[in-house]
C-alpha cells in the first residue's frame, strides 16, 4: 500500500495497516476492521492524544488489577493485532492471566489470536478451544464462552474494545470491569467500573508505566485511590473534551473556508 | 454471523454485514471496512437519520447533475457494495456515466466493482483497466488514474465516500464536485462544491427521488437553486446538529447512569 508521505492522516493510516496485517494473519475479523474505524473517528474527536481523564482512569484500573486475586486480560482480535507485546508486558507486570475472548468466535481465529500473543512472549493463553468451556449467563451463542480458569473466576477483568452486552453481563456477575473505549457514550463505557477513554495503542503502554510505579505502593493507598474514583465524572470529562474539540474544529473551519 | 435479534445496534450491524459480503466478493478493500466504521461513528452522532441540510444539499446536487454536460458518478468499493442498484438508477435518471475510481486500485478490484455494478443493471462502467488511461494532475500513484471518457472530461462529478486529496484535485481542475460524507469537518466535505452530510444508504435513494421530481423543472429554476445554495452554511448546520446530539446524549447519559 502506498500512503503518500505528506498525507495528513498518515499516522492513523499506518495503524490501519497494522490492523490490516492482523486481518491477513486471521487475527482480526472483517467486522473488527469496521469497529476500528468507529474508534478512529472518536479518537479524531479527542484530538488523538491521552487526556487527564484517561490517565486518571488508567491509574485506578492498574490499582484494581494489582489488588485483584484473579485479574484477567480479555483479548480480542483487534487488541492482539495492535498491542500484542504490550498486553503480555502488562499481564506480567500486574500478574494477570490472558484470555482470548472473541465477538465473532471461530476456532481458527481463537488460535490465530493465541499464536499472535505467544509469538509476542505470552507464556499461557486461556480461552482457546476446549478451555472456553464455561459460560457467562444471559449471553447468546458463542459470545458467552469463557475459560473456567480465567474470566469465570476473575474478580477484575480488563476488556479493551469490548461489546456492551458482555460488559454488562460481567458486571452482573459481580466483577470489576475495566474497559478501554474511545466512545464515552457507549454502553461499554457506561457499564464498566473503570473506563479508559483513550486509544488502545496509547492506553496499554500507559497502564504498563503506571503499573511499574504503583507496584511498590502500599495496599491501603491503592484502596484509597479506588475509593475516591468516580467513573461517571471521568465520562463526563471525556464528553466535554469532545464537545470542546468539535467547537474548536468548527471555528477553525470557519477560518479556513470562510 | 449471529447478531442477537435484540441487539441495540442491530441495523448498523446488518449494514456492516453487507459490507463484509462485498469484501468477500473482492469489491471492498480491507481499508474500506475501516473507513466505513469511521462513517458509522459520525452517523451515530447524526442520530442515523437524514437532516434538512442533507436534503437541501441532495436537491442542489441533483440540479447540478441534471444541468451538466458530462455528469459522472465515481464509484468506489464501499459504494458498490452498499448501493449498487441505486447508483445505476441514479445514473439513468440524471443521464450520468458511471466510473470505477478506487483509492487502493488493483485490477482485480476494479473488475469486481465493475462486475457488481453490471450485475445490478449498469450498461457501461468506465475506469477499468486500459480505460483508466488519463491522469488527474498532482496526485500520486494509482490514485490519479481516470477515464478520458469519464472523470477527465466531466463537468460535474458525484464522489460518494471520496478522499480529500482527490476531491481537492478535482476542484482545481475546475469541476463541480458533489460529495457524500458523514463528517462535515473532513477535507472532502470542505473541498466539495456540494456536500451531502448523510449516510450513503439514505443519500442515494434520496437523490433518485429528487431527480425524478426536478427532471421536469425548467433550467432557469434549477440554476436559481444552485445560485442560492451555500455549502458552508450546510456544513455549519451539520456540525450544529452533531453538537446538539452530543449534548442530548450527554444529558440522557446523566439520567441513565446518575
């Protein structure tokens, strides 16, 4: 593919290429490419940068993972294509298990996602084939399958790029759910316990950095951080940022094109 | 693919499936799936309905096409996958030629797009293989190729889902460019002469309806419609609609999740 070097959306197009690569390896579903585009749009509305509200959420998310008995990182195709090495590093740093969890589940894709993670240093990947033998109540078809050693018994689940139905179902099971979602209005964003409104290519490296810092912090301080966190306030801040950016863009539009 | 019948985004997911179908037939590029997702997000921000500003633009767009000497409809993979029959009907109604014009041009995909259009009733499809022998100045690589019987000599070009670079290049060639673009802030939207800020699955049927009505209108009235049209005002209205909808969504969010 030839992306002109002076193309104004070059960086975003290069991330696309990474996803298309993942697609060609069977890691990403065609629907995953569409979902990525949806995210691109919200990222554009956020100015393609990490805001304070995302940093705040990422820090509390890491606190949850460090305090958890059974933290699990749920990985779908897009996550595996975009940040495979980072997922493995985060799992190691906070002591979480990694589980494959697909919206459009096929055996081939489960294995492709697991292979991608193993190639990037994962020691164990749950949720593949027979291992995904437990079910989440109230969900339909293949989307309810989880590992009895992973998401089923997890107290804290990180679900980057998750679907609203599953996020809600996990919450009803009493789990703490951490979402990475660029749309602060999505059902996922609203149902999650902690929502990091940021691009996953920035959010996971940020979580790794935070995890390294918070690891040495005493338990009581982490608990205090969690207690004082308000996810609704974070979502409101994200929304305000989008509204402000749209206003900005609309006034610069007037200048460019009077 | 199993989309639960009660899924709140069911309709949008069904359009996705149509695009994935087109992808499997070789009509849609993987990057086209991502671009669709970007559009989905803006459609969501527009409330997934046709607004007055889109109707106004669609009407003037049709007036341009009816008055043109050489109107051409430029068709990419996504357009061919989503509204092939409608493109053919619109071309017939306004007397326009149809030309294949791909961002990621390969001979296979050119032919797949042409085949899709021919299967849906097109009599002739320009821009395939040797026919795309002319070039648009200032554009790179395969993206500059056009038909000497089509876009090259066109006075009015309808470019649904076009790239900003090409829209600008066509404008510099002195052509009237009609874009269908869900993002009122995109370079395409801003560079076009007439921008229909609406989903293509609603916009093209709307244009057909308008074309049938305006066909019998006298030339002077069509010209008057064009003279009194202000594309910047239309883009501002679209932006205002998005801002309003975000404000609405944010207050309903407060109610749902206090």
